[in-house]
């Protein structure tokens, strides 16, 4: 029989060891979640903690995507950005 009380005790113990927000990795990629959700994912072994390199790579990709979207919005408005070398 499944011991529900023990299950929640284990989750709370895991949660206490984590910061407020945690980057998690799974087959689908990276996701940032709160400690309570992270504890459940770690206990279920469906995710693992992301490495600092994975988090940095994800942030770099997101920053590049935002830059491209900003430039596309300017082009849609008919604004051209031309770099000038000095």
C-alpha cells in the first residue's frame, strides 16, 4: 500500500534543499519552476536539475530570439536599422 504521509514528507525534505525557483531539464527542454513543483518532478524522476551551462545556453537563445523579433517588428513598420562604422 502506498504511504501518502511518507510521500509528502519526502517531497517537503527535497523542497527545503532547493532555492525558491529552479531550472529543470527534461527531454522537452528547460523550464523554470518553483521549489514545490521541482520537488515533485525530482521525486518522480521525470526531470533533473539543469546545469549552469544549459541555463546560460537557454538564456542566450531567448535573448537572440527577442532581438530577432524586435528587428522584425521594426521591418514590419518600415523602419530600417543601418549600422554606421566610425
